[in-house]
């Protein structure tokens, strides 16, 4: 009997031990399963995966330009637009074909800007920009085209088509860039009309309270014609003489009448 009881106790202990070994440990959320370890690769601070941008660089060129027929040349600019996903210190380079109307433009000169080196081959019309670190929104080359002698007013275009564009590891999209050029008639300059002097501005403002103001009109107390007394005297003498003569004549006439 004792052996049977001992066997049952041993059996119960064995069953209990198996339950402890094979039971799944509970997690904090009480689900009875473990969530595993999160991977850090490709995750941001918020736990969301971050997409690495595809390396890309864009170019731009002067879109439009106006000039007149008396101009000797025009200049357009070639530059870097946006830079995305490049490794630090990556060097870009590109080359392409410049196309223009040879009846309007006779000569092309290309010069690098902002530390970039650019060359032009007239026989192939190819522009080559040597490797240099890409800086966003930076002018990298100026393209100067000489106008043909006697060119007429017109509209034309200049295009640059990339053949290669790379940073040594990535090849960037190839595009064609266009500049619209308008050549217009000379507009004669209109001569400027001389400004009319303003008499009011040339007068010195007067101060009514300033007794010494030289611009204050003086009162003319003189009588026009200071010789009036002399003239009046002459007139009076003439009138007296006339009256006297008339009186004498009248007296003589009266005496003649009495004598008859």
C-alpha cells in the first residue's frame, strides 16, 4: 500500500515538473507569447521604416533671354538644380551637345564658374564639365554666343542635350535643356526734355515779421511826375494870357462901337 502511495506521489511530481518545463512564459500583455526583438535597420526614431532616396542630380539652363540686333553677343548659364541621395564628397561630371542656329550665332565660348572646369570643342559642339563635388543651386558654366553680323530681328533657341551624367557610381537621368532667345529691333532712346525752371522755386520766401526782408515790396509814396507843379504853372500863365488877350480884344471892340 505504501508503495502504491509513493508511486502516485512520484507520478504527480513528474507531471508537475513537465508542466513547469513546457509552459510558455507570459509577457507583459498577458498573451502568453513573446514578441521577439525589433530590428533597428531601416527604422527611424518613430519606429517607421525610412526610405533612402535614390541618388539624383538635376541641371538647369537659362530659360529665356532678350537682346537687340546691335548686341555683339549673348550669355546663358548652365547650373546644378537639386542634389539628392549622394554620398558625401561624391564628384559629378557630365558632357553634352550644344545646338544653335549657325546663321544667327557664329562663335561659342564656354567658361567654368564657381570652381568648375568646363571646356568646349567647336568641331563636335560638345561641352565637357570635369568632376567636382555637386553643390545644389550653383552655376557651373557660362556659354557666350557671338551674334552674326547683320542679324535680323527674330526668335531662336539654344539647346544642350546631355550624353553622360554620373558621379562615378550612379548614372543620372539624361535631358535636353532649352533657352528661348528673342532678338529685337533697336529702340532709339528718347531725348529727355529739359526741366522747366519753376519761378516760384527761385523766389526766396518772405517773412512778414522780418522788417529787413528785401523781398517785401516797398510802398511808393512818390507822386507820379514830380514836375506837375511846373506844368500847372505854365498852364495857368497860358490861360491868363489868353484871357488877357481876349479881354483886350473885347475892350478894343467896345471902344470902336462907342466911337461910331
